[in-house]
């Protein structure tokens, strides 16, 4: 059986390596921005993302929400264009402006047709949005009110309460504990001067990563990257994020909520993007709870016992160690049973690691499915941004399958044991009778 | 159309492959096979679409279409329980399934070389499913958890469920796809087996394969796998004609939440003849004029200028087996009521009918439609979805260019005409979410809905 599986595996590797993945070109723009580009003319369109180290981890508890508010206001008026003009002119050429925001990163994305007229207009608007926002006072107040309303609404949702309590338990006073969009008590107090100061300090050309994917030439890509960053300050003060300390002890928090289901989260600080155990943890987690319908958690919680629709685990790799999390939802009466079961599955996995057969199945899926990770312009653009932002090697995608293949069961076991201690995990339960007097 | 042709031209000159092609063949057993070639990456998606959704269910066993979708992963004579997913995973694949009012579909995305495996497995469970009471008893619990997660504990989903039950008196769109909880509690393995026997036949399905494949090879594979499955006569389908609504309907849903929420749903037609119908296209453009971009009418007027809403939207879907609705929805800003928001939304419709739509607005919506047509080609999965959806509602993949043409030909007068014809009170059901404090104590404010005269 082993031999047969190994032969199949070898076959897979041949099949995927016959195909050349995206060829990444990279350079530094005269502005100082880092550029990653994949030239592809299959479709008459261009995707662009500009990323900055300006996520919610650069907030403080007192000014929680400042980073998100700044990011959210970028397309609401610039030196030459009102917010209405930005929206209308983009729509006129069918271009789509978007964004991405997490604790590390604030990104602005654009998808446009690559024909000169449409592309030129869309990029000139993006250049304004990124480099010359004006943060009108009336717009600030309106958006603050909308964010606060959204936060008040979110505070009534069990999944939001669970996430918030989980972040607090896992990250303590580290800025990764801060809410992405801020707090009801903080957002309304943020001033225009603070927004402008945050923008000036964090939207710098030297820290910017410009990702370009699609139907332009190298020369055009060079001009675009410069156009999008040349008016930004070249550099400024250095902001670095503190290390995330390991949990000193286990914790458990139960929060009442009228929901029928309990939302159960278990976790701890996990790994950073640069962690030497990255691949061992990533592949190991596939076996534990990352592998769709075939993980241990899915098998034990859902397939064997019907306890939940969704059960999963993941590592969120960040600049510093992001969370490792197991999550599930189940009706209140069986929350305790599900919690104990998940704890046992996790403890067993940390103690024993995956079997050879499980590891092989994980590699087969991850390596065999590798082309699915880069089968569209959108997905490749996201990889370009991540590779550029986290300073991953340019051959990250090419090397990915072989790094996965080289992981051993012993490495997974050792990596999990180094990063996770079943006796020091944070647990949060919200709803389904959790935290209510019996 | 000119813009689109120009795009194709640019792509061609840049040395790109010519536009992806679609091929179609119907096997002797009635299975329609549609192949879309797209050679950008060595991947393929298989989707099998059964024309059986919650629309085909009967009172008492609502949710059975979706329950069967879950049971399809529980094994056949040749492929024991859990093996389907394990084999797809070992082939590097991703897989799942989805059920709607109109259809149930299953899909796998894999490296192109693994397509034969996926077709073998998918065709096997089309006719060899082993649906045991023991597996059913576990899986129905999973489905109930899914219902709690998606509907019971989600105020806005709960509102939508109750809104649909109010919009339709007779049409089965009144039932939620996930099923009413008491039907799930009463459901037996036999109900799922009956459903499988009734609908899972090749002559009730469309197979869509998109990606880096040759159509001729896919057709040959389809014959070897699905081609062996015998056709079975399908029981005649009931068609429903919802009795005419004779006055406005209103409902209030109370649930734990902070903000009230308003939905106004008007009965609206769906596309039946892609070449001749014009109203569905005009309704799509109307939705775009109202809510197609951040500065479209609703967001600009209600959120940015009047500050009566913290969010607002308009939506309409012309593609369905049954009837459709044109929906306006929004959340009032703090200090404003849903009644004020409703009045503001109505004022926008009145204004549009009285003053018309500008050429600029119309052109903007059309430019977005054309651009989206290009963007959608970035996703092989989406291309397959579009084909499967059209085929499953009685339209054809050949209608895709016809749809684009229909949208481009909509006039400003037609947009006003459909607003006038469909956005009227006798077509309207209004639902409001009345937020309740988490403690479960009575609400401090009066019900957010209100039955104001208009």
C-alpha cells in the first residue's frame, strides 16, 4: 500500500512540475517602493495592489480604529477629486477599486481593463487615492458614525464577541489584540489631525509594495509603479511590532449570549511568516484541521459524531506570531462534549504528530493541488503582495511544493511541540448557555 | 458591444489564445455535457448540476434537497463512506457542493490530469449511492447545526427566511432551502432515498467541465463514465403560479441585534426568452442605476447626502426557475427610523419615475457590465457556474452573449417603465428587523417597524 501511494505521489510531482508557474519580476522603483510583477496577456485586464505597513497593529488601545479609518477614507476625496468623482469616473471605465486590511497591512487594489484609455484613467485615480487623500471633515464624521453603528451591531453577534475575547486572551497587551475597526468608545474621538498624522507616518514609498499582474509590458509596469508611489514621502520613522509572548497559563472565558449555538474557540500564539517551522506547521495543520473534509477534527467532530457543521484549525502567519485557532459551533447542550473532544484531538496530535500515512495524504493534496493556488490573476496578485510585503524569496512559489515534500512526521511533531502546549491554551465559549448560571 | 470587440482584438494582437470556446453534447441517456476550454493554467473544474432544488420539495419534507446533498458524500457500493473526499484530496483536489431553490450542484477543482478520477467518482454516486439510516441519523444532526449557524442565530438570515414565507403564498420559494427545523427533525432516511431516486438521473442533470481540457476528450470520458447510467422517466414537474398579490404586506422580525434593518421586496419577472424579453434586462440596469457604484443614487443620496441610512442597497436577479423579486434594503442611521428610511427609498423611486434616468447613468452601468464580462474570465470556476446556472433554469450557455446584448440595448425609457410597472405597493412586502437587547428583556424602544401610512 505504501509503495503504491508513493508511486502515485511521484506521478503527481511530475505532472505539476511540467508546468511553469508565474514568472515573477521584481525591482525597486525610483520612489523607493518595492515592485513585483507578472506579465500575462491572456486576458485584457490588469490587477494592481499597493500595500503598506499600516494595519491595526500600528494602533494603540486609546486610538483603536485609527489605521482602519485612515485606510477606509483614502478613496473619499483627494486633492483633485471628490469622493463622488472617484466613484463615478472609475465606474465609467468599469474599473473596480478595493482594499485589504489586517493587523499588519493596509492595501488598496484596482482591477481595470488594460486598454490604454480605461487603464490610464483608472490608474490616475488610483494614484490620487494612494498619494493625495484629503480626508474631508464632513466625510470623516459621517464614516465615524457608520463605523460606530457597525461596531454596536457587531457587539451583538456571538462570533464577534468570541473573536474579541479570543484575541484578548491570546495576545493580551500586544497590538494584535486590537480590533481591526476599533471600538465604540474610541472611533468617534479620532480627529482629522490624527488621521493625517497616521497617513503621513505609515504611507511611505520605501515601505510600499506594488504588485502588478496582467496585460502590461515591463516598461509599462515600471512607469505605473513609479506613478503610484512617486509623491509619497520616501521614508520616515521606523515602526516595528513587538514580539508576541507565549501564554503563561491556560485561560477559559464563557460569555452569555441568547444564541442557540455555542461558539467555541481554542488557541494560542502560533507562528510568524518567517518562522523556520512554517512548512512543518502548515502541513501538520492540514492533518489536524485544515484539510477540508478529511482532517482529524472533521472526522472526530462532524463525521463520526455529527456535533458541528463547521470545525477547523489554522495558523495565521503574520509579521509577528499570529494566532493558532481551532473553532467550531454547536448547540449549547453539547458544547462541553465538543470542547473536551477537541482538546483531546489537539493534545493527541501535539503528543504524537501525524502518522506517515496522514502526512503523505497531506502532501499529496497540497503538492497536487498547487496549480489551484495560482490559476487566476487574482490569486497570483495576492501572492505577489504577500511575497513582497513579508520579504519572502522570489522563488517562494516555485519552491513551495518541494518544501512541502521535504517535511517529515518528526519535524511536524517537533514543530507543534515547540509552538503549542495543550496545558497553556486560551478557550472562549459564547452563547448556547455558556457563562449563564446553571 | 464595440468595446468588447475591441478588447478581444487587443488580446489577439498581444498573442493571447483566442477566446475560450464552449462545446456541447447530449449523451444518449439525456445527460447534457458542456465543456468550456480555458488553457491559462493546468487546472480543471467539474460541476454536475441536478435540476432539483427546494423548489421541488413538498410541505413536510422541506430541506430534503439539501440533506441529500450532504448524504451524497456518504459512500457507494464501490467507494465506502469518506473515500470520495479522501480520493479527491489525495489527487490534490478541492471539492464541495451547494443547494439552492432551483438546483443542487457538486464540484471538484483539480489538476487537469485528475479529471478522469473525478468523473469516475461523480458518475458513480449519480446511481450507486448507499444511503443508510445510520449515516443519515448522524448527518441530519450536522444539517440542524448548519441551520442554527446560518439561520437561527443570524438575525438578517432569519428575517430573509420569514420575508420569503410572506412574499409567496403558494409558490415553494416560500420555504427555506435549509428546511424548516421541524421538517428536519421529522425527516427519515427514506425521505432522502426517495429524493435521490426521483431526481438523480442523467436526464435531469447538466455536466459542466471547464479548464485546460480538450472537449473531444471530455466527451469520450463522459461516455465511458456517465454514459453507462440508464435514463429514467422523470415524474412531471408541477409549475406554480403565485396568486396575484392584492395589497402591501408587512412583517416584523424580532431578534437580538443593535440596529434595525429594512427590506422592501417587490415581485418581479425572471428571464424566460433571452432574445425577446426586455423587462429583466431593464430591471438589472435599474438595480445598477440605483446601486451600481458608491456614487449611484441610493448611496449618494441616502448615505452621503441625507445621512438617513448607514448602508443601503438594491438587488435583482433575472436568472431563476421561478419568479424573482426586486429588493431595496438598508440600515437607518442612529436617530433615524426604518419608517424614515422607507420613505427616503420610496422618494428615490418616485424621483426616478418622474425625472427619468440620465444617459450618463445608463452608460456607466453598461460600461461596468462590459468590464465585468472580461473580469469574470479570470475565474474558471465562475465560468462553469454561469453555464450550469443558465442550463439549470431552462436557459442555455448560448444565451451568454444574448444576455450581454440585451443589457446593452436597454433604454432610459425602459428603466423607468419597469420601475413604474413593478415597484408599486400591490407588489410589495416590507420586512423590518426589530432589534432586541441580548439580555432578552423587552425592547426599550417601540417596535422599529411601524405601520405608517404612506
